C-alpha cells in the first residue's frame, strides 16, 4: 500500500544559508541536522536539505510498504534505476528512478 508523498528533498549549494531560509519559512527547527542531511518536519511531511546535489533537482519521495515491489513496478513501466534500494540507517530504505519524461521519483520504506 502506498502512503503518498511525505518527503521532499531539496539539493542545496550552501547548507548554512538554506537551513536559515527553511527555519524562517517553516518556523520550526530541524529535527535532523547533519552535514549530509538537514530535515524539517511539518505535520507528517518531511522537508530535507542535502548538500552538493544541485544537478539532481528536487525529488519527491513516495512512502511505500514494499520498496522492492514498487521499484519493480516503476522499472516495468519503463523507468530507469538511478539509486537501487539502499539502507540509509535505522532500517529506512530508499531508491530512486528516472521516468520516461526525465522526472526523478523517489521511494522510501520505513
């Protein structure tokens, strides 16, 4: 069962400047503040900042119950794997594809 888009990742060039901008915009402090990821939580929505990803563009991540099955569905529909299933810590799995239009689609399984 898919749970919808709950995570949006913004690639940033200047993490310090971007953290300040999102703190002011969202009016919350980050729940995660690491050199590789800064995360803000608004209700059940995650807004993440990642460094050195300016060429990747913004990515919306769909939260799913079975990431391998969801990834296979996307591949069968013609998408190209960018990042195969990867454990990013705490049991959280992520993957991403590029669809036929060049859009990046991310998947997350907790």
